[in-house]
């Protein structure tokens, strides 16, 4: 996926460089695109971090519940007659 994003970004940058616009405008467009990509990347990593934290909390809850169940089980250790 990273290769696709790199190829897409390179293609867009080249298209802007060869488009009939002044150098100043072209540089401004490229900077704007870079900032937009950076913002999207930051949003994606924030969402991913939130999801990981949610999963971690769920696993902690399941582990706690499992320990509680295990500790709550009473084993019959009395003598049995056969």
C-alpha cells in the first residue's frame, strides 16, 4: 500500500510540475498536497492507536474475568470412596 501511495504522490507531483502554472503556484500546490497527506496520515494513525487501545482494554477485561472465574472455582479435595 505504501508503494501505491508513493507512486500516486509522485505522479501528482510530476503532473503539477509539468502543468502550465508558475513555479510559485506549483510549489504552493505541492506544499498543500503534502500538508493534506500529512493530516490524513495523522488521522489514520490516531484512529489506529485508538483501536489498539480499545482492543487492549477488551483483552485486559477478558483476562481479569478469566482470573476471577478461576479463583472462584472451588475444587472438591475431600476423600472419595469408590
